[in-house]
């Protein structure tokens, strides 16, 4: 009898320990200490909705002042950044970070014997956009604030030899620009979705992996952002690396968890949400 009572006490004591460990998160994988070490909590301000590389700009969603890239430069005054392409005129401006990626892209094209690139237009101020809108035929140029050129992340690329729809430069960009974070913003088969006529010269920088996902799925930017809002979170392998992309609706200041030891980027969508892109190096497929 005493032996049976002793065993009962031991069992009750073990049960108490298990319950305490469960309550403290010891047996819950999502609450293990390793999780606390691997993730950090960050605050995202409401203004982030209007900042970043993934902003949608169209007839319904204008450029906000905080969206304009802060590193816009006049290219003619930075000769070291004009390599592998020409400028239509000395007034052209672009985001410096975008120009460096563009220069890397055209140098890659040169290895494929494609080398007659010219930038015909880049960043435009609101005043320049409004003037262009007033001078052009209706529907050709957007009003000030409703053009991607007001961001600093879009550029019109041409060929010095022929029109882009027939030029080797146009074909090369269609096939390879996604590898460098660019997309053809207004394809011929997406005019009903983008609300803009086909522009085989207009390229927009989004960065990887977003340009790759758009290319793989034949998305327009509108379709891609709608896809992210619907899915909330996706994981994609691109060029040997794995990216985790999460969408968060913003009602005010928001806190989210991000990996402590992984690279991540945050961008608004200009429509009330933010997109967090986390790079997990070396875990993807080639």
C-alpha cells in the first residue's frame, strides 16, 4: 500500500513538472528560447506604406512626397556612372542606387553583343511632369504625381539603332532584366490591367526576388501586389537563395517579427500595406 502511494506521488509530481514546462513554453516549439534569439521585434511606422521599391503608382494611386527617392542625381555630372550606355540629353536624373544596377545590367548585355542602350527619360519633378502632360496628346503622359517617373525608380530605355520593339536591346531586356530587379512595366498583353498603353521602353526597378516572381508568373505589378495581399506569405527559391515574402495591412504603427541574422527589406505598396522580404541565403534551388 505504501509503495502504491509512493508511486502515485511520483506520478503527480512528474505531471506537475510537465504542466509547468508547457505553461512556460518549454514544450511548445514556437516558444522555445531559440525562437527568441533568432527573431527580433521591430516597429513599422504608418508612413512606410508610401516608401520603398514596391510602390504601386497609377491613375488611382499617386506618388506621395515621402515616396520620392532621396538619392536622385543628375547623370551628366557623374561620368563614372555612364558606362555602357548613352544619355538622350544632359538633364536626365535617376536614383543613384538604380543607376548602379542598370550599369551592371548593360555591361552584362554587352557580353551578349548587345550594346546600343540609351536612357531617354528618368526621374521627373512634379513640375516637369505637369508640363509634359500639358504638352502631350491626351492619354500619352500622366498628370503630375501619377507617373512612375516621379518616383526615381522608372526609366525609359531605348536603342541608338532602332525602335525598342524591334531592337536587340529590347529583346535582351525582356529576357534578362528580371535578373537585375527590373520589369517591363507596361507589356502589350496587360493594358487592361495597368490602364496604360504598351510601352516597350518603360522599365521599373523592384529588386529581386519580386522581378523574378513577376517574370515567372507573367504578372503585371498590379497583379503581383494583389497576389501578395491574397496569399499573405509566400516562400520562393531564386538563384540558389530562398526568399520569404510577407504582406501586412497597416492601420497605424505596427510591430512585426523579423529574423535577427537574416537580411530583410521593407517596402510599402502605396495602398495601405507593407511587404517584408527576408533573404535566407543558400537554401534555394538553382
